[in-house]
C-alpha cells in the first residue's frame, strides 16, 4: 500500500495502474486500496502543494496517477448495477476543475444501481437546471473542492427554485471544504462526507 501511495504522489501513472492490479491479485479489497492508499496519496499531494514543495504540474500528474489506479478499481467498485435505482445527476460546480471525488461518488452511485448522468466539472448552474428538467433524477449531487467555488452550490439551488424544480429533486453536496453547517445554510437536503455516505443517502430517496 505504501508503495502505491508513493507511486501516486510521484505521479507514476503506469506504476500506479500496475500496483493496484498487484494488490487486487494479492486479495486486497478495492475499498482498502482506495481508503488506505489512493485517497491518502492525494492528501499528501495537497500537503506538499500547500508547503510549496509541489506546484500545479506535480499536482496534475499525481491526479492522473490516481485516476489511472481508479480505472482498474472502477469495474469492481461499480459492481451490482443489475437493477435501476433511479437516476442521479452529478457534477462539480462552476469554476472548479476538481473531479476525482465527484467521480468516486458517481462510481458508488452506479454500484448502488443508479443511472448516473455525469455533467463533468466546471458546470454552470443553468446546466444543472436543464439536466434536472430533462432527466428528472431522484438526486442531484454537487461537488466543490475550492472555498472560492463552493458558493456556486447555493447558485444551483437558487436556480432550481426559480425554475420551479426544487421540490422535484433531492440535492446532496460534498467536497473537502463543505460542512453540514454550510449544506444546511444553502438549503441542501444532504451533506455527504464521502462517496459511500452519499450513495447511502441516495438509496433512501423515494
Ligand atoms: Co487543487 N486544490 N487546485 N488541484 N487540489 C486542493 C483542493 C487544495 C486543498 C490543495 C491545497 O492547497 N492543500 C487547494 C484548495 C484550497 C482552498 O480552496 N481552500 C487547491 C487549489 C488551491 C487549487 C488551484 C487553485 C491551484 C492553482 O491554480 N494555484 C487549482 C484550481 C483549479 C480549478 O479548479 N479552477 C487547483 C488545481 C488542481 C488540479 C487540476 C491540478 C488537480 C485536480 C485534478 C482533478 O480533479 N482532475 C488538483 C488536486 C489533485 C488537488 C488535491 C491535491 C487533491 C484533490 C482530490 O482529488 N482528492 C487537493 C488537496 C486535497 O484535497 N487534500 C487540492 C481526493 C478526492 C477523492 O477527495 O475530492 O475531497 P475529494 O472527495 C472526497 C470527499 O470530499 C467526498 O467524497 C470523496 C471521498 O469519498 N466528496 C463528496 C466529494 N464530492 C462529493 C459530493 C458528494 C458527496 C461527497 O455529494 C454529491
């Protein structure tokens, strides 16, 4: 696990992919690989960035290495999509390019049987509204990683209300700077600390 963490921190995408497969072959679970190596590796990268040891390019290659490892895990994490639990629209809010956490939420939802409509990153409020109108999902999942973009979540909720769609969909929010207090403040229905709790909440929505 430590080796995989190092490979991701150092931005070795090929090495990350190979090591994830080796760990799976050794019987380590996909969840453990995620929780004990891939996510901690990104936390380490964040620390290195904050302390000035890493710059944007290093952060980017590390993110690519994480995503390469995640690619191997995705089919395993998303197993069990035999029945449809309904639709979920997800996306990262406007101005924000961070999509790894949002992708994890999508994989968890797929694993729970949801049909996931992923709008990607840097998504404007109006685009969320159009998707909710078109797909009529049970849940709308918003992700934000920057303190400067998290307010975009409030804009989405306001836009849904203006469009007369707020009552039709449950809005869940998450991402590193998001808290329960913020979620309550902006009128979201649910705050998810991680992708598993987001999926568990979505399952409870009728
Ligand atoms: Co950026 N970045 N970044 N970055 N980046 C952070 C977020 C930062 C904390 C790093 C730091 O300074 N320590 C910092 C934000 C500071 C702040 O706002 N207070 C930061 C900064 C400053 C920036 C730039 C501004 C840097 C610059 O340009 N000077 C820039 C902004 C670009 C933009 O978005 N407009 C930038 C750019 C980037 C990259 C593009 C290089 C890259 C992203 C690549 C990508 O996503 N494709 C990147 C990365 C990789 C990070 C860190 C290192 C890792 C993020 C990550 O993927 N974590 C990050 C440091 C950190 O978070 N420790 C950092 C792993 C991921 C699984 O966790 O997304 O939190 P996370 O998801 C979790 C939960 O939060 C939750 O579930 C997941 C786990 O199960 N969750 C949800 C997430 N969404 C959810 C939604 C839900 C429910 C749960 O319901 C819908």
